[in-house]
């Protein structure tokens, strides 16, 4: 400081000493700002994974390395299914994988599941939404869009929801997945279904060999292990692909979102004066259940009576989708089945096409046959007992399950073979000879279980399996290997992109309750490298919560969260990058200047004052000496004695 404070001649031209001191003080305070903020905040995050999911484990390892590169440590917890579900329900995680449900569930049914307890990881994560958005407000937005009457209004409202979810950075879209199938070339004509777990093997033709076909299907947990109770009206551990083979609904979901006839051949819609709507379904005739019972309107009504018996229509049971909320009445009108809605509900037909719960079971398969009461002999699973009303009070409805598994679908359940340890070895399904729709030449499906994807690949090569279909059975690299190296014997069929795999970031738990940290995580993950390395062409990078092919989801979302490790570090270490960029932190500088700088400035001013006073005194003495010397010279010229005196 000495040259600037004590010697004006060394200052830049036009700069006063006071200005120089303030400039240096500001620079010093800025350095203190960086020192107080630190170069970076340190974060450790819990990433929960389902034990046994090898692909997720590999991808998690890649993500952990990406996050470590920007200073985020990941603690991986491998959990068994029950513990994994419990951690999600309790919000005991920072990061976890989930997957959208695909058509016909997306986007509406997946969005409504965010607000149902014990269902989806978004339920706890959304408790930490950034203001002014709240979980309750978002729930109202989702409810409102379902009642939109015009397509343009529906699109505008979904765009608003998707933009808000994007802004909150709670869902990290990772990849859009194709549903693969590897088919022995002795079979012909396999085409992928338009929704998850829709494996239309009844359309396959046998080109050579046996009409009994061995299959390893993708299950909800990856490799198929158990069938569950196989009734059409309950959920896990029931397998959806089995429900889809055995049971049918009034309508079905086709490619491109088209609603197709199933047990109803046609329908008419009437707008009611009270704002509701009435749907009249003309039912298929000459159709039979697997047990020989005739399909008719009474059978349809019986199923609806059981499924929607209060409190089963509430949020804790079948009310996870909103259709039960809007259905006010259902009845038979001759041979037709009529449903009255209290309000317009645009996804109504889509939700009738869901694989569960509104599929039709034979009346004779209910616990006490066609006379089964929806109150005392309800088809709901006994695992739900005791049932309670939404307010928590008990009710009289008794869940007793079903006694057999007869629907109208293309496949009829035959038998299950168990190993000595009680696990399933294989299940057999027979072709339905009375099926009303088109069928191929496969007479029997033998569904086999395996412990690993390597076992599945080996069984294909040895001829013990004819077809592998669905995700999570073979790894993406194994599918690619069959396509590249074994195309002579096997055909690889890639279905449409149906679902997005996403990472849910828990905004309700520190430190991921910080929006900037969530945004940094999104920028830090190199999704393109993961898709290329781990998914081997079976997927593409996802840019939004839902696939763009989903209804109302083709929305351009900003800002883009592209892979950008430097931007991630900027979000995590703002002071460090502000120093490098020459930026400033005005608030902290002002605080430090007032709290530390002002006293120092006073002290410096005192030093300056004393130094300046001393300098002026010395200058005055020098001037006096000069004056005295001049006078002495003059006197010396006139008299030597006087000069000596002086």
C-alpha cells in the first residue's frame, strides 16, 4: 500500500489516493468473498437401486462417475423389492430410477399417480417444489386438464404442466426405450404391441416345427419369476402380460393412440344437459368365456359393480386413475352397456383400454359364481383387507379374490409347474379355440423362467426358447449381438418407443431440495454416452418427461439441460467461477466493506494523516533551511565577521 498511500507521483494519472485505497479495499473484499463461500459446496447423495437389476447397476456406475467429476459423491444402496418400495414411499432417497408407463397411460395416468401415496417416487419428491408452485397446485393443474373439452385447451394445459415440471428439475429424462423381441426364424409375423406388456403372440405363424412355442417374456420386474393371483382386478404381483393374454376390456388401444373395438363393437356418445356425457357400448355377440359361459351385458355390469364398489373407487385402491371419479352410473340397456359420466373426461376411452383393472372376468370365476356379492364376495385381492373408507373408517366390503381365471382373450390358462423350492419353472397357456379375433397357428405357449439374462441367451442358442420378448430379459448388448451375429437364425424386432426411463430427484430432502443442485445434476450426466455404451442402440436420449409420441407431449422445453460439466460446476461453485470471470458479489462485498473495511479505512486514514502532517513539517523545515542559507550568503559578502556570526 505504501506507494499508493504515501507517494502520489506513483499513482496512475487522474487517480487520487482515496480512490486507490477504495479500489484495493474492494479487491481485497472480493477475495474474502471467495474465501468465505469456499471453492465448492460438497454434496453426498443416496442413489437407491433395485437389487438384481444388472443394467441399472451399470448405468448407475456411469452416473456416479459423471457426478464425481463435478464434485458430487454418490452413495449407492442396493435394496430388495420390499425395502426399495419402502424407501420410495418414505422419501428415503435422493435419486432413484423410475419409468413412465407408456401408452395408453401417458401422460394422464402417470401424472395422476404422482399424488397417490405408496405408488410412485414423485409422491414424496414433489413436496419440495420451488415457490410459487406447490404440490397441491400441481395436482389441481393435472385434475383440470383431464376435464378439458377442446383439444387445443388440453394441449395448452399439458404444455403448462410439462414446462413447470421441467423448470423444477425433479425428473431427469434419461432415455426412450424400444421394446425388443428376438424371434427364432421358424416363427413368422411377430409385430410389437402398442403398449407395454402387450405381446400379441396369438398372431404369430409357425413356419416350421412344433406349434408349441417356448417364450421368455419381460415382466414388470424384468425376468419373469411369478404370475401372482392372475385375477384381472388387482395389481402387483399380478403380471400384466398374462392379464392381457387372458382378459379383454370393452375397447383396446391401437398404434398411434387409436381406440379400437374389443368386447364392444361400437359406441355412441351423448352430451347431457347437466354437463356430463353418456356412452352407449354395443357389445359383441356370439362371444364366450374360456369356461364356456356366454359373454353378455350382465357379465360386464357384474365386473364394474365389483371393481367400483365403494371404497374401491377411491384413491387408495382403483382411484389412482380418475375414471372412477367421473363414472356416476352404469347399467344395461337391453344388450348394450351404458356408462354416464358426471363431467367431460377426455381420457375416458383410453382408460377403458388399460390392461387393468377394467378387464372382464367370467361370472363363474368369481368366488361364489354369478351370485357373488360385490360387498360380501368382492373380487378384490384379500391382501387389501381390511378395507377402509377415504376418511379411515372401516367398511363392510370383503375382499375374497377369485376362484378361477377365465376371460375372453386369445390365451387360456392351463397349468403351472413348480420346482422343489416352490418357485415357478414354467406355465402353459392354450390357444382359445372360440376367440372372436384373428389368430395365427401357435397352439400353445410355454412360459419359462430364468435367473439371469445369460441363461436366457444360452437357451435361445440351444433351441430351448423360441422367442424372447419385452424389456429386461436380455441386455441391450445381447440383443445387439443376436442382431449382428446370429441374424441367420433369429430376427430382432424393435417395437416403438413406448416409455421414458427417468431419475427422480427428491426435492423434499436436503441437499437436493436446492434447485441449483438439481439443475447441476441434470447438466452433469452424459446421457448420450450412457445410451451408446450401455443400451447398444435399443434406446435414444430422452429430452422430456414423456416420449414426444405420447399425446400432448410434443413440447419444446426450455432451458435445455444438455450435458455440460462446466455449467454443472458453475451451478455448484458460483463464487469460484465469478472470481475467474471477474464477476462480483455485491451483497457480500458491501457487508464486508461496512463490517471490516470501514474500520480499516479509518485506520489507514489516520496513518495517511500522520504521514502527510510529518511530510508537511519536514518540507517546512527544508524551506526554512533554504531561506537561511540565502540570507547567510548575502551577509557574508558584506562582512566576514558578520558571516562568522551568522
